[in-house]
């Protein structure tokens, strides 16, 4: 089923145009109708045909342009001051890959954005700056470099930077293109423009971070994680521990998912996120799966081979793996580990029964590199 087949096969549409048929298609078109066999092979491909292509965005190249936005637009006017990363095959929907959006948001010292909420879910991965905060449904979170935080769909949120001298740059990941593809988008500005945060900062971390389920947590009935922030240090510690205890995945190295502590499942119903560690010198085997992934090099350097192309990455670089593309990750450094943060639409794929995965069959699990 997944091997390449061609559309001359019996059972596939193979009608050649004639003047009579062309006239018939026009008659149908005039009634807002059409003949299935003219599009059947395109709308029912043998296997996924993403319009997204593998792309790598270099942080060193984007960073000066992200900084430039600070002087060009005021936060109040822009709403959010964000440089989007746009896949050349998905410009029409502002997606970085598949139906996932990503962008680099910059906030100057002392800046604060206004509060809003929308159906789209958001997540943040901090690239630089120590002053970032966000208020999610009245709960203030402070986040630093390499921390991960979520703003689930429908929650009020506003962001800012309390540093006196340095900007914050964090990466936003949203399911905006998915929500729009399903015509389910709503957006509201907070009636008072700002929330009144509770007194306790990082309260969800204080509540849930110790692998203990606190009294009262059974009452949580929302479809997302009550734990909203996942700091880097314990995440990295956990991966180092995991690397001692387990071999990990042949395709991803030492990989762990950020989870909802109440369910063990993904943090939000539409997007999941992982942190993975590649041991010194590790080369993973290639595999492919349905679902799109946006990766951020969080530590170290290495390269990934995606659909036969080699993409070199270093700290801060962002790259994407479109659905069903073969991919493998390499950390050629013999003395240092490398970490990749990533987010994905796997929860959607799994809940709809669309999840599929297969291992690369040849060459000892590695793709021939063509570019
Ligand atoms: O922070 O709410 O990059 O609504 C794009 C849309 C960030 C946000 C983005 C958004 C946000």
C-alpha cells in the first residue's frame, strides 16, 4: 500500500479528455458540480502528498530581522510582534509544516502585550532572554531560555518581558492552520485588555511538578494539561537520567513527551511536544510517519536527513519534517550530546485514527543523501 504505484492501474481513474467530455465538464461546472474522475487520483492519493517541503530556518539569519521588528512596529499596534516561518508550499495558510504554524516573537524590555483568547492553541519555546512572563487564565508564568509553556485553546493570555535591558525572543507554535482548515476559529480581545493575575507565580508548577497528584486534581475536566510550564533544567536532567536507564528509540534517540500529569497524554488535544537527546556520536535510523513536526535545536549541533536532504542545525535553528517524509537525526560530536525540542500534530492523527509509521527498509536504516 505504501510502495509507489501508478495511476494507470486498473481501478484508478484514467479517462482521456475528448471535446465531448470537455463540454460536459463545462456543463457540470456551470451547476457548481464536477466529475469525480477528473480529480479522483489527486484527492485520493496512494499515500500522503504534503505540499509542505522540508525547510531549515537558521536562527543566526533570522535573529537580526526579528530584532529589527522592535524598531519597526510597536507591540500595541502589531498585537503580537512575530516573524512567522512560512513553508514555501504552505504560504496560503501561513503554516510552517502541514497545519502547524510557528513564529519568533520578540518583546522589548518592559513591554507587555494585551490579553486575548482564541480557539487556536499555542505553545512557547524560549530562545533567549530571562524576563519573559505570560499570564494564562489568570495564572502568571515566568519562563526562561529553553523552557516550554502552553496556552491551550480558549484560555486568556497576555505576555510580557520584565527585563530592564534585554529583549526576549521565544518561539510560538500554534494550530492556527488546522483550526482554520476546520472553519472553527474564534478570537476575542479581553474586555479589560489585561487580566488580574493571581498572587502565586508558576502555581501550576508548584502544584504538579513532583510526580504527585495533589488533592483536588480529579476536579480538572478540561481537555488540556493543568501543568502549563515545563522548565528546561528538570527536563534535561530527566533526559540524562533516561539515557542511563534506557536505550531510547532507534529513530529518535532518548526522547520523552511533555505530558498532562493527569492523563499521561499529550499536553493539548491538537498538539504534542517532545524533548529528545542524541547521545555523543549517535545516528538514528530513518523512519516516517503521518503527522507534521517542527523541530528546534535546543542544545548542541548536528544534522538531520529529511527526504534524502541533509540539514545542518545548531542551537536555535528551526526545521520541519512534513508528514510521511523519511527522516533521521545525527549528532556527529563524539564528546557532547545534542537536544531537539519539537512539537507536532500527533494528537490529531491519533485521535482520528490516522497514525501510521514505518521504518526505512534499506541501507542499514539510513537514507541515501541526495542533496
Ligand atoms: O501569542 O497569542 O505567533 O495569537 C500568533 C498568533 C502568537 C499569541 C502568534 C497568536 C499568538
